[in-house]
């Protein structure tokens, strides 16, 4: 069987890394021929994104459009085509029909609420060329939709899709607890520059913390309003070690519809590394954490402060961390999800 994965962003981005690339070694060992096509090289994507970069939607369109159309011309030679997140960041009219007509079997993988709006919409005078309902059409016309959380699966089914919930998972052989746990009480956050604004939800709490380290990994330094915080760049090589040095992981979230499409990856990486998580009780994290058992929930400044004070107790941190790690291994591990992914592909071929 030959499978083509059309990923929306290069492998440096978290979404294709967790939804596609980490599965490839297992799939290839199982005898499946896997090819991956991104609409632009890593180096170009890196130049157009990251902290301090200008708005880049239009530049992305210029780079991705000709390259993606050439890739789509190659889809007929594959047994299954997997579209990850979206065909392109702008929803050009007729694009879904081109994909559907070229692919023998079509799988649509979604881990963001991109059915609500394109990642980078076209602007006038080109906006009339965009089909805002393109993802809804892909929902209906795909042979299978893999949805990253329960809400996305429900949205896809409501649009007429054959959809199953396929949560984002992590490699629990790589994301492991540190030994020994950090000696200093350190509050940590790991994310991308684009998610930095969520830290504003806990600004007053962070400002009031006494005798605690604050480390923000991957945040945009220009958008961090916390003088006491240590801001570090994210890298694949150091991310596990950084997580292992957290005593507590922060997961503040805005309460909006876009957040409902998120797959709570921050919480999952904390859990896998045995780091107690404090999270806004909203969206996919409600299916992942149990308050007081595998993590803590907080929804106001007093609740955030109280949760972080409670977690100064090493015994509580150890209990929550052990339970959270067990859930990550049982329900959100690459080891368990990879055979299921393979089965989904083989059933369509």
C-alpha cells in the first residue's frame, strides 16, 4: 500500500509532527510505503514564522500555492491520500474537488477548528476566490475523518462525515519523567509564539508568586508581560529536558470556539513527563484530566494562585504526576495509537 501525507506545515511545526511524522517509522516497518509532501521547505517556513516575524499569510500563499498544485498532480499513484489539517492555508475555490477527484481513497485529519476559518485567509482583491466552506465539503467527501478531539468529531459528523475521534498522542518512551524531580519549585509553560497571549490569563498570578522560578519555553519574548520570567527558545532536542525541569506545568486557555478545536497537547506533554498540570477547565483537557486526581483546574486568578500554592507540597505533586503519567501511557501513547492508525489506512486500501 502507498500512502501520501499532504501536511499543511513542514515538520518543524507541532501539528504535522504529532499527527503524521511520528507514526511513519511504525507504518514503514509494517510494509506501508509512506511519502510526505509539505507546501514549502522547513527553511522557508522558519523564515516566515516565529517571534518577531511580520504578518506572513500573503507570503505563505505565494510560496505554497504552486508547490502544492504540483504535489496534487502526483496523488493518483497512491492508494490513500491523507490531508492533514487543510489542503492549503487559503481555501481556494474548487480545491477540494481537485483533491477528491485525484485521490482513490481520501482521509482528512483535523486537529484544529479550521472548519471555522482558513489558517491564513485571502485578502482583497483575492478574497472572492476563497471557499470558506471547503473544509465542510472535505468532511462530507472524505472516506474517513480522523478528528483530534471529541468536539471536532461531532462537528465533522454534523457536516455529514464518517468521523472517528483519534486523539493526538505522544511518544511516552521519549517523553518520560525526570530523575530525580527538580529541587527548586519551578512554574513552567511550553508552547509556541502564537499561543503566548494565553499567558495573559495568569499574569496577575505569576506576578504574585514568591520564591518560585518561572520558565516559559517557546514564548514570544516581545509578548511576555512578566519581568520575572525566564524565556527560553523551544527546540526539539531540548524540549523533554525542559519539561523535566518543571515542577508544575501551566495550561491557561481562552474560552472561545477556536480553543474547542485544540487537542490539549500542552497538558499531554506535561502528563507524560510526570509534571502536574494546572489547566483552564475547557475543551479537550476535560477529557484528559481529572481535577484533584491527575491534575488541577483553575478558572480565575484566586483559583490559579491557590492551585500553585497547593502544588508546593512535594507529596501532592508526586501523586498527581504518577496518576497523570499512567493516563498518558494508557490512553495517549504513540505505542498504542500507531497500530490503530495503520488499521484505519489498511481498511480503506
